[in-house]
């Protein structure tokens, strides 16, 4: 960082010394014919070696010649710097131009975004991938759910302020209702590499659904107006083999997984499944069966760990009167069956929010311990350690059948849910925000949902690679 910041000063100093030597201001050089050396470069006037004639046309001297830093070492140093500094160096620092254009550099930097986007789009370069994740606008998509009047829809929550601290997150919050929506309860949501998302399964009227709908987020105003957006259905994927609701879904590279689920959202009614289905997005012809999880589950959640391509499934309803706090893992590269992890949650719960944070830890928020009693407890697990789940500060409201999501700036949100299944349910109309540094929850009063609802899902969407390139080109022309 110091070398890059000193680049301009060093270039200026080298030019000044070269100019002074040429003009003969250095008396010693005039008498003895000595020359000034910077690294292995020679600058002077009428030197004995005669190399100064070749350097007359040289206006600048790269200061990194003096330090003799190898390119591989310099790329390694740059990986420890923030993306914003590296972007600035690529424009202002001529000595680092080639290094900052190295794709291997950006591939290593992309690891800091692995909690949010483990894999890039297959047609996207690593440089654009990092720029899009760092500077792209983020949208929290709230899809489906059930309210007291049996109305279900999907919405897009936008926040146009760049959050530097938790208090700044409350500014300029808006909700935009989708143009097309379905009355869907208990669906599962997954974001694809091109920043579109799919909604699969769910309870549609009186029966579970096996449809897999494809959505994208589009602007409805000017190209640079990122506040006014809406969610639009753009197509359908092949239907699931088995209709289900309250399942878990996740996208890993080019494969989409649908894990377990149930026939109905009610306990002791209908079947609860353990089957896992997979769809190849490059050739989405049909869903294929994968190894089933060890225990039947409904109202559970899934995530991808940083330790390789490892899936984790946790909690949920296990049939009968059993609610689970167990966790199962599956290595996509080596495993042939799911294995049970010994680290159990402190509370049994179903219908909870589950998300991976920027610290690579797993967070569980709210849920229900028996289908009727709702929880405000929050827990965190660091998969790299063996000490198990740790309790965090409880939420202001009890939230069962809620959802949770980190935004692109590392703020954790708990959205919707139900507190007492009654008409005076205040928790479902609000969402809370968690400060990871202060270990404190705060209710966002000016960001209430238009109506109370539970059993919905949220997901974080960013600008698509294509749209971000268009906005970046417009921004460059405006600038």
C-alpha cells in the first residue's frame, strides 16, 4: 500500500533528479562525470559510461525498479488490500497497471465474497465478478408467505443508501410489489449465478406444488434509478418429481438442489420427505434423484460451507411430535451419503431463518419449538471450530416461520414471521436488524411490511452481470 501510494511522489522525485542532473545543477556530477543510479538504471549528463544518451528520452522512472519486487510477490501483496484501493491503483498507478489486470489476482480476491456468492457466472471474468459484488446495488427479495387474509405475494425490498453503520441502514427504505405473483405459502428460494432466482414448491391453495418458477429483477424507471424495481416471472423450469412445501433449496455452481420437505404444512397430516432432487442448469431437462438425507425434515434450511463444496442441512420438523436440532452434512466432491454432525443447536426449531454471514459463521434466527410456541432466540456456529453453537442477543419479537438474510454490506435482517397466530400479530409486519459488533437487535419502525405475513422466504439479489455492465458504461459516460 505504501509503495502504491508513493508511486506518484517517487515518479515526481525521479524526474526532478534527472532534470537537475541534465541541467548540470549537481556540481559533483559535472566535475567527476558521475551519474545518478536508480536501481540498475543510469541517469546523468556526459557520464563516462555513455549510457545517459539512451535515457534522454526517458521521462519517468518506475520506482519499483529500485525495490526489485517480483511480480508474483507484488500480486500476493495486493491480495491483502481492499478492492476499492486496488481499483484506484489500476487507474492512478502506472506501475501497478499490469498487476491489477491479472485475473489470478481477482480470483484470489473473490474469496472475500464467498459468503455471499461462492461462484461466479460462467461467462463472467473474475475482475467484473469482484467489481459487481463490491459496487453493485443489492435487493432483498421477499417471496410468498401467508397473511391473515390468506394473501400471498412476492416483493422486492430496496435500500439505496450505502451502509457504513447500522443507523444509516434505515434511510430510504422502499417496497415494490411484483407485477406477477402467486398465492404461495412455504416455498423455497434460490439465487442463480446470473442473479435471477427460482421459486420452487410451496402450498398452493389446498395442495402442495411441484412447479419451479424463474424470476428476475427489472428496473421500472430510468436506467440509473435503482430504487424503482420489480420482480417478474420469466419462465418455468421442469417440475419437481414430488410436490412439496417447506423444503430447502440451494444452488451450487450449475446445479440446483431441492432437499426434503412435506406434503402439507401441518404436523401429523401428510408425509414428510427425506428425498433430494437435483437439476443441472446447463441442460435443465429433468430433475434427478440424489442421496437422501438421514432424517425426514420439513421447515428446515440448507447452506453451503466454505470448506469445499459441503452442504449442510439443519433443524426442521421430523414427523409426529418430533422437532429437530440436528445438522447433517454432505461433501459434493467425495461423499456418497449424508452424515450427522455432532454439533447440535441449543434449541429445537422449525420454520426459522438460516443464513451464512460475512464472518463465515452460520446464524439461526427465531423459529418454532413445537409449531405453536415461537422463539426469539438467535444462535451462531463457526464451522471451523468445535465449540458448537453459541447464543446471541435475542430479538425484540418472537418470530416463528420467519426468514433471515444478510445484505451485501453485512447487515443481518429478520423478516416477517408470526408471534401468536392471532389477528393482533405485530411481529409479522416488521423486520429487525442485527448489529454484529454491538450484539444488539433493533426494530426498523419505518420499514413495516404492507401486511403481516409468515412462511415466506427472502433472498439477496444483486445486479446481474449484463445489467451491471450496462450501468457501469452509463456511469463512465456520465463521469
